[in-house]
């Protein structure tokens, strides 16, 4: 036979927090100080239908753990005598369930109904327990009836739901007003206040309360807007303000009702900064898509019309943003923005230099763009680094040939020098090299006889 355990444990657990802890015997077994009854068979092999009822005032479970049917229960009777019964003879141990001190939700009532149902099933299956089961059910039935009639139980006292609701409203309103007027309205968070939230829920069925809450919210907004707007403006002018702090202030700024001209101007600056962020992302995406591999360094790098238009709009927005003199805390990603504008402005001249093979001018311009291009993205930087490498190589080859030509020229080797100069000029135009070629190419004057 399986090890016996008391039934209705879920209801026992429900009330355990409000009753004394069970006593512990010297050998470590816990005595459960609860009235109840046990169904006991005459012999271990007897049928459960032959069980008789044993009423008790407490019991101790001394069953053997891990060995089904072994051990025994000790029951304390009404005359304070104890009776020891082997586990194998016990059909059920049924402690008296306690009616919870708090029954305010349908879920709590449903737990009691389940206990009642279990008792009825037990009484039906074991007729010997019927009278005692009905006795135990009675206080549970009464609790269910009271709840379903519209009452709720709070700390052991039954009250009507309307009475409880009125008390809650009065208590919450008092606490809310105390907190509201005890603090600076500009710092009071009405919407997240626990009492305000609870009152909003209660106001769904109370028109008068709803009207009072609406009036309180309007008063809160008026006081908050008046005092908070000036504080936000001052804080946003602090250059040491962190981005997170600035973000929170801006979020609050946008939520203020009836903004004045100063607040509207600040909101416009914030919106312009947000627009600039979007424009930067748009230009970066266009550039990265255009310059994605494979990259052809035989073609001059030219921005697409879409990228140029987007960059021009970004530059205009930035000029407008700067001219509005925003507070220090309203910022835009200047490094990335500057990189976009630099590439937009300098790339055409670099392309022109590459087309005319003026690699020195292109290399000088590219040197100023390579580092900022990393703010755009890896493809843009890779392209500019590639052209920087190309122009550096071209300038190095040109310089080497020019210097070799000059050395040959000093040695009086005009023809080899001329050939070197022409090789250098084929790489990159140079007025100095062209002049040397012209000078070497002129026929030497004939000597007079």
C-alpha cells in the first residue's frame, strides 16, 4: 500500500502563513496540531470499505521514508491519549481545513470549491466518513456563499465589495494627495504612482472618482509644466550633461503640455537633430552600397546623384542646426557628419585630379579623407585607402624616374635622361619635367668654324 499523506494540502498551505508552526518531537518528526479524522482498517489486508473513523486533535507522521506501507502514525485523541496505528491500516488522514483569512478573488474562492468537491468525493467513496466530511464542508460552504453574495474577506472580516472599495478609494486618495503636495510637483511622477494607478482602476466603476482624478491630473500638469520647463532648459545648457541624462530630459520636454515659445524652439532643435541622424544614416548607406566590392580603381570615384543630393540636404540641415544655437546637450554626431560632408566636397576634386593624372594632388587630398572615411563604413574607407595606395605608388614611380633622369642629365647623358623624363611624364604631368624635356630636346647650337 502506498504511503499515506493527508489530503487537501493545497488548502492547508493556503492558510499556513497565519497559523502557529507545527510542533517538532524530540526525534525530529513533526506533530501537526490540527483536528481531523482518519479512516482506519481493522487489518492491513482489510477492504477500505471496512474502515472506521478515528477522530484526532493532532497527529505525527512516523511512516518510513522510501518504504511504502512501513511505519506508523501517532494520533492524539480528545482525551489527550495517543494511539499508534500502522500505515498499512490507514486509508486516509483528513485534517480539518481552515477557511482562509483573505478571500477576495474568484481564484481564491475556486480553491475552496475544489476542497469542497474533494470532501464530497471522499464521503461518496467511503460512507463511514460522510458525517465528518459534511461537518468539515460546512464552514467552507458558508465562505463560498458569502463570497458569491458579493462579500469579500479581509484579514478575517467579511465586508461588502462596495464597502471595501470605498475604504480603498478614501485611503488611496489621502495617500496620493499627501505625496503629491509633499513634493515639488515638477519632480512628482503621477502616472507611475502606485496609488494613482490603483485609483484609476477603481474609477472604472466610479464616475465621481474619475472626475476627481481628471482634475488632479490637470492640476499636476499645470504645476509641472510651469516649474519643470525652466529647469529642463537650464540643465540642457550644461555641456557636462551625459547623453543618457539629456535623452531623459528631452523625452520629458516633449511630454510637457502647453509648451511656450522657448520649449517649442527646443523641441524643433531636437527634431532637427533627429532628422540629421536619419540623414547621416541615409548617406552612409548610399555610399557604402555604391562603394561595395568589387572596387574598380581604374575608374574615378564619383558619388551617385542620390548620394550627392542626400549629402547636400544633410549639409543644409547642419547649417540650420548650428544657426539655431542649440543648447550644449542637444548634439549630433559631428565626426560622422563632418566625414560625410568632407567626402561630398572633396571627392569631385580628387576625381578631377585622378582624371588628369595629378596623382600628387589626389594623394594629398586623399590623406585628409582616409581616417574620417572610417566613420562612413568599411567599404568607403577601403575604396579611399585603395586610391591612396594607387596614388602613392604613382607618385613614387614618377619621383624615382624624375630623379634618375636628373642624375643622368648631370652626367651629360642627355638621351637616357630624356627617355627617363618622358617615362616620368607619362605617369604624371609636371611643368618642371616638361621644361627639362624641352631644354634637352633643343638642338645644340653649331660651333663657328
